[in-house]
C-alpha cells in the first residue's frame, strides 16, 4: 500500500518559504514561468540580488535579514537530523573512527564487541572523514583490530560484510587472495559452514565460477549451500552475465520469491521483458508489489524508452517500491516534467511521499538544468513532510544557494559543517568557488579551495578555469602558479586555456622571464594544446621581444602559421622591428623568404609589412633592401610601399635620403595628397620647419589639399619655433579649404596666446578687417557677423588675460563652434588662474564636471598652482587633498609653490605667537 501520511506544513517551514519566495521569485521566474507571448511587455527590472548591479541600502538590509532567516531555518532542519533519536549512536560510531584515524586504539579496549556492533561500525560512514580508500583502510583496520581481541571471533556475516566492502571498492583481487589463504588453512574443521563463506566470498568478488567449483567439492562431501548462500551465488551468476549457468542452477533450487526476482532480473538483462512480466505475474500480488522485481522491470522499460509499458506495470502494482523505480527511471531518462507531475498527482490522490534518496536524485537533476524554482519547492516540501536531510540533501541545498545567488547562506551553513554533519562533496566545493568568484571574493574562494584539496577534492575544469581567470585578472599570479603546480600533479585534464591566459597575464604584469617558462611547464606534462591558442604565441613573442631573446621569434612565427593562426600586421612589425634593432638582418631576410613561399599573405603586403617593421626600428638601409628586393622580384611598389619607405628615412633622421627618394617618386609620377601629407608631417616630426613650409607651398600650388592632421603638425611645429607669421598664413590657408576647425588646432593657438602676445601681434599684422575668419573657415557675411571667429577667439582670449576679464562666457561661446575637450578646459582654467580669477576658475571646473569631462592631473595641478600663486593657502591645501584622493600627484613647480606657501603660513603663525 502506498504511504498515506501527509504531514501538515509546519509553522517553521511556512515562515521559511515566505522570505525565500519573496527574494528568489525574480531569480526563478525564468525557469518557472511559461514562454512569453508574441508581443511581450517590457522586461522587468533586474532582481535586487543581481551581481551586475549594486544594491540600494534598503535592499541590502532586507536581503541580509532574509538571508539570515533562511540560514537559520536550514540550520535548524540540519540540526534535527544531527540530533535525532539515532544521532547518539552515530556520534559514538564517529568517535570510534576518530580514534582509529588518530591511532588511539587503546581507547577502544572497553568496547563490548559483538557481531551487531562490528557490523554497525563497518557499515557506518563517518561525517568528519572523507570517503574512498582512506575510509576503507579504517574499516579494515577495525576489522583486523577487533578480530585480535580475546573472547571474540568474527562471524560469517562479518566476513560477508568485509567482502562486500572490498568488492564495492573494486578490490576483488584482495578478496580472492584472502579466500585462497583461508582455503589453505584448517579453519574448516572448526567452522562447519566455512565453505558457505568461501562460496559467498567468491560470489561477492565477482568470480562465481570458482564458487561453483567449491560447491562441487561440498556436494562431493555430502554438503550443500543454505538458502541464503544459494541465492547470493545465483545473483552473482546473473551479475556476471552467466545466464545459462544461472538457469541451470536455479532449477535445483526451491522456488521462492527471492529466487524468482533474481530470475526476473536475468530476463531483464537479456532484454526478455515480456517473459519477465509473465514471470512476475506468477508471484503473489503482495510479493510482486513489495519486492524489487516489478521495480527492475520498470527500470529496464524506462532505460529502453518503453515508458508506456512501464506505466502499465506501475498502474498495476501501485506501491512505494514501484513508484520509486518509476521515479528513478524517469529521472535517469531526463523526463523531469513528467516526474514532477507524477509526484504532484500521487501526493494529492494517495498521499505518496518518496524517500529522501529519490528527492535527492531529482533535486540534483534539476540543479544541473538550473531549474531553481522546482529545487526550492522540493526542499521546502522535504521540510514540511519531516524528511530528515541526509548528506546528499545537505550538499544539494548548498549547491542550490550558490546557484540562486545566496552565497552568504551557503557559506553560513558551510562554516557550521562540523556541527551540522555536512560532508561537502565535489559539487559543493565547485559551486561555492564559482559563486565566490562571481561575487569577487577571491580570498574566501582560495580558502575554500585549500579545504577542498585537504579533503581530496580538486575543482572541476570549469571551476578551475573560472577561478584561475579571476586570479589572473586581479594580478594574483603567485596563487595561480601554486594552483597550476597542484593541478599538474593531479594529471586529470589538460589546462591549455588556463595556461594560455596565465601566460598573457604574466606578460602584462612584466614577469617576462616566468612567462617564457610556461611552455616548458606545459610540455613537461604533454600539454601541447597550449599552442592551439593564438594568444599564446602573441604573448610569448611579445615577452621574448621585451627580454631581447629574438633568436626564437622567426621559429615562433612559422609555428604559429603551422597551427593555423595568421599573424597580424602589428605582430609582424614587432618581430621585424626587434630583429632589426639587434642587427639580425640575415634572419629578417630569411623570414621574408619563408613568408613569401607561403600563401597567407599577398607578396606586396608581405613586403610592406617588412618595410614598415624596419622603418619602425629606424633601419632605413634594411627597409631599402626589402624595397629593392620587391622591385627585383617584378612587383611594382604601390603608393603605400613608397610611403612606408619614405617614413623609414624620416624616422631615421635621414632627411637627405628622404628628399632624394621623394624627388625620385615625383619624377616618375606627380605625388598625391597621401604622399605630401606623410612627407610634410614627417618633416614636422623631424623639426624641419623650413623644408616643411616649402613642400606645403608646393602642394598647395599643385592643387593638393593637405589633411587636417598635416595642418595640425605644421601649426604645432611653427608655434614651437615661434614663427607666428607663418602660423597665420597656414591658418588663413586652412580657412580657404572650407573645413571645420579642429579642437587640437584651437588648443594650440590658445596655448600660445597664453604664453605671450606675439601670436596676437602677428594676427593683428596680417588680419584683413574686411574678411574676418570664422570657425568653419568661411568669410563672414553680414548675417554671420555674430559668429565666433578664430581671430576674435585669439583676441578675446588674449585681451581677457590682459584685462582680467571673466573668461567663463568665452568658454561657453567656444563650445558652440568647435568641439572642446579636457585640454581646452585646462587652458581656460590656466588663463583664469593667471588672471587671478580663482572664483571663476572654480565655476568653470564645476561646469566642466557637469558636462561629463573627467578632470585629470593637469586640471588639479592648475587649480593648486593658481591658489598658491594668489595666496589662498587653505584652498590650495583642500585641492591638493582632492588631487591625492583621485590618484594624481602635482608637478615639481607646483609642489615648490605649495611648500613655500606652507612655510610662509607657518612663519606667520610663529610671528603672531611671538
């Protein structure tokens, strides 16, 4: 009969469900709600527990209170299992194992040894000790110790228990060796059922044929197996797939429900499910319902996808055992929705409540699919039904809290694991570490990882990669190295992606030598997959360049291409530049030849890359050699090739060769705007204003309009050499091009206006009153006379400084006509500071911040400098503190003014005191 007891929901569980439902409703909505309609409403706001948004103060308080309540409720539930009616004997058994683990066996001398006590110890799983080989050794240690005690002798049941433990631990060879030793002794004389023990031992060890040979010797002596031993041997034959021997052996056994169930199991394994159902019908209904036979048939039907036939068996034999098998089969098949509906229907109709093991299996499957709403419902249901949580339930609850974003609750329960009897498994540690990493708690995650490895649990691949990446992002590379060393000792999986990111992080942090050792670490463990990542080659190449180990660079480029990666232009430039800087010209040409033989790049593009790389290294001779090879190979140099070689000459300060090459190109074909722009800008960078002006005039005479960048370079150079008359000519020409003025150009003009009145005088000398210059470079007609002019801008700025007028309005006007930036604001602040208008400077600073511009070091330095120069020592101190808080430091000159102001203030205090 199914279980009909339905416990009413307790007050404690109802109180628990309210905060959980309130907090996690948004989190679970994705998994529990139906699909949205075609025209869905706008998405709801993010939940308050979202790690992407900071919580408000009131939300943080409510969440903290709710988390505390949830943790207290689950703690009480776990404590009920730890302090229940069976808790005292379990604690005593835990104490026995603790004594065995600490080699304090003399403290166990007072134990009243009996068959029941020894069996209880062997079957017990201690809470504070890990499972696995360590636990098996402790059990065998107790078996050996108790067998040596006087006035006590192991019984056959205890031997069977030990054999089963060894078999489950896959130590069947140990069992066979023991049995062989026992068979060679004369123990049989004192144990009339010793041969039964041998047969059972061989059966449990997975060697039933040897058990049959022992049975043959027994029958030769007139002995036979008892009913229990015979059934164990029959079941072993079925497990070993010796079905013919099992059928033959079963014919000689007396019919019983147990043997019939074993034969049904044999038929299921042979896929004879119809015969298994027919044999099941021969059993009495009560036996068929209670025994495992019907469950075996249901499980096999589910495993083969025959759910309709399995459902017929479930409907016919309605019992807890059959229901449990049906739930197990559905869960294993991944039919979770069907499982949940079945549980809901049976609970409502018959009051059926599955055992904790079925709940745990369903909870874990739902957790894997992140269906957290159903997991929450099942956990609360277990609470309400009074099902004592086992270790699997506790671990599932911790995993649930981690996935639901309630890592505080999970950590609260984890810290009390000893008291609550929680023995975290690998899934718990993985979820805890991942949840802590998502919250940025890397220190706590490191502690959890240490405790996990002490318990024999190493993080999974996803957890390991996530944790290592988080450590790399935070710059904790020493911990990453320690983690990698431990992982490499485990040899459980390749960590190529982690090693690649670790190498990149080392290169970014400047640990180049250690970065170069990472490939040796990987190759020592055959982690060749490290080189499948393009970032590995890029980071390794750049690291070798930094430490001047360029001999390996060509080989790495070729290996990179062999692995299917295409080097970028910047990577080619870096490699060629590094080789040229150390005069490795032969290796550069060899690399060039090898690249030309490949099909990754077009030949002209390949030549251009090498010309550019040599030019960046300021090795014009090498660039010319590559250029000549391109011409010899029959490839006509493109405009880009000519520009790159011209830049090589200019960067190498070989102005004469640059002029000759430019004349050579000009003799073949009239140069275009690109070539003029590069040549004029290069001459400006080489501080050659006369030559730059000559070729600028030539370009304009030939109808070529230089780029805005070319004008900016030219104006900047002419201003730096204080050739302001030429500056005005260039600005006038810029006006005629009809382009909008750039922020850089105005910033340069304003800067030199601040430096003196020479620019203003040059402007006044050349300014045509009838044709003023506007910001867009157009002549102003009568209706446009109100617009801001470049010349008027310079005049107003200079006169504002001279007359100490307020420059705030000027700043507002400037914003209307050209894109100002932080540099512009800094110059306006400097002008106000020079004029002594620090109140206006503060207003301008506030407007700058309101506009969204981020003050930089020079902004704060200008303010501190101005307050110090104008005698406002207290305000200077306040701005100096603001500078430090923002992570900036003053210039040397400003710091000297600030110290002098502080000394003057100190001297005045002393004088006033005297």
